[in-house]
């Protein structure tokens, strides 16, 4: 049983080329006096909100965007905010609510209009007929496409914050329960059930030497490990995880 709806395989193919808001001139992190640590996780800094559940609605794009904003806001302003994915479903009419959306349009909407608090506009897993958002919204300053490689993602994680990414989901990811998830190149091409947007909060290496990203999902806190996370293979661009990394500043 699929734990949530996924985006059709055609999504994100032209994201970087067609983007109107996300910039490509990402700032460089300050040079480190010490080498990058072997392990890093923004959850340790208390700036990552709990995993949420998108349900049977293809709204991962809204959940990933909102999770990115929640983290960026907490890092910049020292305040955790529980923000509303429903804002994007109801008000971002350039995207398609439960039928998918892309992060460029989502971040552009958030930059212009902001996200409501989740208490004010709770998630109902469908587009409502009205856009009811008060003036108390959370906006972002800018979003950047990062260079599509492991080191650029690590540099942004260490210098600025979590990284928004997209992947092709293989059939066996639905049943993930632990370890480093390493889908084969064959599965990433031939056993894909849809596309999915998520948030990288950190990285590490297993005791057996397997490098991984620490990835926040939106399939609820009973899926995966550590209340809704997956350790996803790092450095081999498994299922496109390093293809379209996005960092934002709030």
C-alpha cells in the first residue's frame, strides 16, 4: 500500500531551465579552518520541525517547501514556526495542489505572499475553494539552485541550512525501515513509481563505510527511521537526489 501519493514522472524535468524565481548564483560558505565534519545534522540545533504526513495527496512539493522555510526561518531568526502547507494548496494557483507542483513556483509564492501558521490554516489534503490567509505570514528572501553535486550540498548544509531535493521513488522505498537506502541504477530507471520532494537535514557515514544523507520525508512519523526519516545513499546521485538541490535564506 502506497503511504502517499507521488508526483508523475514528468515533474521536475525542466525545473532548473524553466525557473523564474530560484537563482543560480548561490553564495559561497565561509572557508572552514577545519575539514568538514564526518557527521552533521541540523536536528541537533533544534531548528527542524517534526515530520508531517501528506496523506493520499500529491503535495510533497508543498511539504518539502514548507519544511525548508521552517528550518531557514528558525536558523535566521531563532524562532520555530509551524507553518501551513495548506497555504500553498489553496493559494498557490500556479501549482496543482494534490496533483503536484514545483519548488520554483512554491518558493516564488512564499517570497511574495508568505505562509500562514498551521494553526490558522490546517492541512486538509485537498484544495479548498477559498484562500484565507491573514497578514501574519512567514516569507523568504531568496532561493538558490546549488551545484548538483555532493560537495555543494555539504557546503550549503554546513554554511547555511538544510537542502530541498527531489528524487525518483522506487517501489521498495515504501517499505524502508532502516539502514542506508541505496536503490540500484536499474531500479531508479525501471522501477520508479513517481517523483518526490524532500529535505536533507544532514549527512553521515555508516559503521560499514556507507555514506548517506539524512532526509526528512512527509509520510508521517511511523515511516522510516527516527520518526519519519530515511538515510539515503550519498555521493552517487542515487535516483537523482543530487540533481536539483535548492537552498533558501529567510
